[in-house]
C-alpha cells in the first residue's frame, strides 16, 4: 500500500463494555455511526486482539456490528476480517516466538515488561514481577530439554 501511495482511513476502537463503569473508547458502534455521518458506507472490522473466532467475533461483531449497527447507521457493507484461527503460518509464527524465548531463556519480551502509559493498576505490576520470577525455572527447564535435544 505504501508503494502505491495509497492508504485506507482506519480507527482503533474498543468493544465489550459491560456495566456502568467507564470503558475505553471510542466504541466500535460509535465509530461506525461516525463513519456513516462522514459519508462512508463500507467498512471492514479487523479485530487485532482476537486471533480466534469466539462469541465476541461470531456474535458481537458479525451480528451486532456488521448487521444491526451497520443497518441503523445507514452503512451498505460492514464486514469482519477472517480470524487467524489455526492458520499454519500464524501457528508457525507463534511456535517460533516461543522457541526464541526458550533459546534466549527469557520468559517474555522486553516490551511486555513496560508499564502501559498512565497505568496505575497494581495487578499489572504483580504480573510482571511473577513472570520475572520464572526466569530461573525457564532457564533450568530449557537446559534440560536442550541437552536432551527435544527441540532443535
């Protein structure tokens, strides 16, 4: 797309708000209404956080957003991109990430250890600390399995 000097407008949106508490925004539904007000009649939803089909993709996105909200908003076509599910290239990529961490003896990426901007949730810090305590266990396990040549 870059070589063609072409780009599609896109928005990062959020879904699955439950209850009266504030949630992340903008919502997917509000964004579809907003696109319609701007004259857009077609949209594709790409659920980057959902790699597998489940209730939120199959019902919330496919039925509620792609059908019900799209119709109410006056959109002609709203579709969800296909989930990765058990795609061989996706599965191989995940396996390579795991193997890379095992070979390096690192329980997670450096990026994972960064605190999200404005995050004050104490459970995030506890999670990061727990993962770092697993470094020695991972190192010991990896040495045993490397010496047994269980993965090359």
